[in-house]
């Protein structure tokens, strides 16, 4: 809150009702604009949420906004997509894809970031600048050679291909983020441990990692949501229909049931469920990861 | 913030001659897993794709060297990629529209919301509402908005609203005239939260004394906004702008989910064309050339980042 707002708050106590009303009306444009923005950002999602609980016969007859005058709810849409349309399997595939695709780069990036921050070796600065440069390489650059190269190995039909590609393309950002956090740890602490004879691995495990939980968590959450929400990499690197994660499954439903909005809505809320839980419980880390990625 | 800049008290690295000639096996072991993944999955494929972009690439392999013909075809002979004329069209032109309107609207609305939110008690709530689309899948955003845009006014909210005024129904995603604007609006809806959060953090950094002093001196809110706030957040604005431009160059999910590049090919973007040409169409050399165009478009950003971070002396 700004100082002006605080000042206005303390002053308003000795004002008359008429004065307060004048002030409220004077400020009402801000409330109206913000209220409108709030509506534009909430109503589309709420519309889809309501549709996911409406019987599909109702959906065809009238808009979701008639629910307020003519309420009727059902869980049929969720049951149908989970059982009949294979979304339950796709949900599990998303879990199988996301967890290793998050943990592998988390470990590998932490190790590399530690070396770049606290071990002296030739061309260390250059190595770090190369990592920063690699952050900008688009995933498309690998599509053709990696699909050609991995097809005979079977990595495109089990989850191996998508784990490794997600890990590799996330590493530059992860190393960048973690290295910039590790370097801010107190130098004395690490030097003291070195003098006491601790190995690099020991320093990494007992000092650097425990002190860097917020940064590691930010990267982990960022990567988790990125992989969970990803459509493009899954389209390219998961070539078995039985292994498709939820975003791919939803685009298939969209092709089959172009106007069955009740089903599409239910499937969409199932894919949104996990990110929404993560977002509301760990919002601070998520925003931190985002800020760290762009500013500094 | 998770990442602070390096404390100024850290000594510069002592310069020891000969230090550089020792192989540091510990450092190599720590870096090895990352180096292997990066070389196998980024560096080597990038070199292969550069080569393939000069080839017909039948079956994804080198089949017939064509020099720069893929690139020449892309820019002069492929109306799906670029058709100059009035009005211009094609994937590259669509990306130009995206860069201009999406970036400007995201920064403008983000700044507006960030500034206005500091004046109200529900600041945290409004920021969380606007930020929420950042957490959910572009696939889900695509479904949410395909539903809003649906032409039947008994289903689609926007056509129901227009119907009140006797307009429509409009097939927003079904006409080449409206489809790109409809998609850009969705992109803005999805990314304003990012701009808001970053710019809001920057605004909190402006000292309240400066603003108070200006107000005491009788400066209007308008001149405070343009003469104090805008100059002080110009660096964060440029960082947000660059990130949004990168988003545009990589834009795929929304297009794939909402229009598959259609109607016809009118809403394609570069990233969508790359996927479409390489995989469903099987024109690998051509797809590789589009991937190289994407890379070249990102090179200025790459240089910008490397400069920014090396000049900040984040390296120790």
C-alpha cells in the first residue's frame, strides 16, 4: 500500500459521511474499471466451469448463464470423460510424464549450477554465458533430428523421449536460475566448510541445497506446471496413443466432439485441477520463479 | 525475490597463472550430466537442423542438397508463410500483428492494472485473478475461449451479448477477417497477468517520497504517471516486452487448439507452420528451414540477454 492510501485512511475517520461519499464517487472510476477487468478475467472460466456440471441436453437448449434462473447440476460429464473417453488414463500419463520431467532437470541443473557458482575451473564465465545463450534455443530446432534418432530406440512410445527432451530444454533456464541463487550464499560458510575438509559433494549436499530450498522449489514448480500444461512436446515426442497426456487427449476430444461443450468443459477442468491446486497453495514460489526468469 | 544480485563484497577471482591448465575433475563430474544432455539434445540436433534446412530432407534424412531454395521459397513463393500485398497475409505477417498488438496491449493493460491496483484494498485479489491464466494450460485457455466465441448465441457468451444489441451472430474464429484479432485477444487475456505481476513489483520499488514530493509540488496524477512512473519502470517494461515477443515467436498451443491455423491457413504462426510442414505434411527440409528462421528471429534476444547478464557482472 502506498503512503497516500495510508494517509487517506487515517484522515477519513474525522470526515463526515457526505465527504466520504464524495471521495468514494471521486474514486469510483478505478473501482468500475477494475471491476470490469475482474469480470472479463473470471466470467469465461466460470462459464466453462458451470457448463461442466450442466446436463448436455440443457447445454444444447440454452446458455450456461440461464443456470441462475433454472438450476440443474450433474456429475455425468465428469463420469463420461473419465470412463468413456480415456481421460482417466490420460491423467495418469500426465503424472508419469511430469514427475520425472521435473525431477531429472532439478537434480542435474542443481549440480551444474553448483559447479558454476562455487568450483573454480577454466572458462567458467564463458560456460555460463553459453548456458544463457542456450536459453533462447527454440524446442523446434530439435524436432526433426530427435524424432528421427529416437524412433528406432522405442523412446517415443515409452516415456523416455519426452522425459529427456523436457529435461534437456529446461536445463539452461534451471542452471541460470539456480546458479544466480547459489552465488548469493555466504562465501564464508562455504570457505569454512572447505577448510574443515568437506568435499564439494558434501558442501553441495549439506550447505548449498538446504539453504537454496526456495530457489529449487521455484524452479521445480515452474517446470512442473510447464510440463503438465505442455501440448507441443507431447505431440512430437509421445507417439503412442495409449501414452498421450491430457492436453493432447483434449485436442483429440475437440476434434471428435466439436460442440459437445459439456464434455470438453469437464475434461478441461480436469487438466486445470492440478495447476490450480499448485497455484493456490504455492503461489509465492511460482511468482518468484517467474520474476527470477525475467527480471535479473 | 528468489535471485538477488551478487553481493558487492565478494572479491574478484584471484588471477593465478597456470591455474587454467589443470583439469578440474570435480567440476567436470558436476557438469557432466548437464553437458551430455545439452550436447545430445540441443547442440547436435541444432547443427543437424541447420544442415537439413539446405536439403530436400525426404524422410527426415539428407536426400538432395537444395542450397538456400527452402528459404527462398518460404519468403517469395509460399503464401501460407508470407504473402505481400494489400493486406499482407501468411504466418510471418500474422506474427508481426501478434508482436505489435499482443505486446503493446499486454504491457499497456499490465501497467494500467498494476497502477490502479495499488490504490485499492483488494489489490492482491485483482492481481491473483488476472494472473490465474498463467497457471493453466494453453489448451484449457483455448477451450474456454472457443466456447466464448462459439457462433450459436444460445451457447457462446459473446454472441449472446452481441445479440442483445441486435448484432451477429459472428463466427469470430471462422472468418479470415476476424480470426487473428480474436486469437490475439485470447493471447492478451492469457499474458496480462505476467506483465501485471512483473510491473507491479517494479512499481513497489519506486520510493513513495518521490511521488509524495511531486504531489506536494502540485503535479497532476497524469504528469506523475508519464514523467515519473513510466521512466522509472522503463527497464522492467523492456524486459516484459522482450519476453512477450519471445512468446509470440514460439506461439503454438493456442493456434493448434482453437483453429489449427484456419480457416484455410489464415491464422497460422511461424511455430505452427514449422510443426505443420514437418510432421503432418512430412516436408522435413522445409520444416527445418522454418525452425532456422525461428532461431534467427531469437538471436537478437539471445544477444540482448548475454549482454545484459555479462555486463551486470553476475559471473564471479
